[in-house]
C-alpha cells in the first residue's frame, strides 16, 4: 500500500474531525482553559462544543472539571497525557501524509 | 483535510489571545516608560546617589516587573476571563526559558553595542523593537501595522536628531570622562524609551477600549 495513503488511514479519527482538531490544538498549547474560552476561540455554539468535548472525554483525551469562580460555575478543560500523545501522533502522521 | 498550517495556526491562537484585551502591549508600554524613568533618574542625579548603584537598578526593575505582572493578572481576572474565557498557560521549563533567554541575550547584545559600539541607542532599539513587535503582535492584527509604521518612522526620526539636542536632554548625565556613555547616547535612549513605551501603550489602550466595547460577559454562568 502507498505509504502516504497508509499514513492517512492511520490518522486518529477522534482528533481528525475539524471541530475536535481545533479543540485539541487549542488545549495542546495551554495548561488548561475554560469552556467560555473554547467557545470564543472556536466560534461554536454550546451544544456543538459540548458534544465534541464529550467525544474527546470518552476517548480519554480531555479531562473536564466542574468548579466555581466567584460563585459562577466554570468548566475547566485540559488535555490528558493520552490526549497530548494522540495529538502529537496525529501531527506526525499528518506531516507524513501530506 | 486539515493542513499543517491550519494546525499551526490553532496552536498559536492561545498566544495571540494573551493580547486580545491589549494588556500585553500595555504591560510592555508601562515597562518601557518605567525603564525611561529609571534612566532619567540615573541621568539627572549625582553619580554617588542611590539611583546610580547597579543594585538599585535591578531592584527597581524587578519591582516594576512584579507590579506589572500582578496588575495585568488582576485586570485579566476581572475583565478578560468573565468576557472571553480563562486560559492558564503552560508552565514547563522549556516554554518559560525560551523568552527569558531571548530577552537576556537581546538585552546583553544591546548593552554591549551601547558600551563598546558607540552606536545610536534609538537606532538599535528601533531595530530590535520594530521587527519583534511586527512578528509578535502585528502579524495577527492588521491595524497594528500602523503601530509598526509609527514605531519605525519615530525611531528613525529620533536616531536622526542632532547630537547637540540629544546631549542637551541629558546634559547632567553621569557620563563622566571615564564613562563610555556620552550625554547624547543617554538622551537618545531616554527619548526612544519614552516614545516606544507611549506608542505601544497607546496601541494597547486602543485595543482594550475596543475589547470592552465589543465583548460582554455572557449572562449568568461562565459555563
């Protein structure tokens, strides 16, 4: 099989979806961020963003912590070590495929 | 399919977010004005005064940086995080060391050039600040190229000011016969630091005003 095609087939499907790729990249560059930040930076509505985050959480790539900031609920998000590894792997495969 | 450029752009987005409220620029502006103030105090007080001790300079600079850092964090906590979200940047040693090493090398090169090269401080500062600002800030926000142009033209104009005029600003400067810093060099640095600080500070102020006008904290919860 052509190596380039094999690299494409090896791309992580969870991260490959454009919305989730954006979320993963944004979280990869920081220690943690809240839901509001992701909503602002991705321009997604709450429902879409929540659904992508649930998918990433199911895959074990994102850790979601519910907390309070000055009595206001805050959802903190961070990539887990597995999420960081998966994102790095995705970038490697993408580079090799293109 | 996503391209590597797209992914790289996403990865750089959090860095750009730091100045979404203009506070990054305001901090740099205040820092430059602070350095101008310290330099002015050094230039206008006797050589034996407290201000001309090297330790005083480092203490003042450190205190200033701490105040700026805490001030920026306090403002972000009250204004930015409730409006467009909270970000905690990575704390790994590599990410922290890179800008510190770069800053130290640049400061050392600047100091070396000033001390031994007898070059115009305004020209050198302009050559450092203009490309750094263009890469770090203007690349992401189109209208900031206007600030780049102002910085470039202003630094060039300050560098071309007559030596006599620059020397008159710091006539009583501590630059004695043994000093390598002549009064015109001190004067040139003072004006350049004031100019850079004011320009970047005003640019950051405009960004902050626009940010306040265009954003609003979502009703109820931050989610």
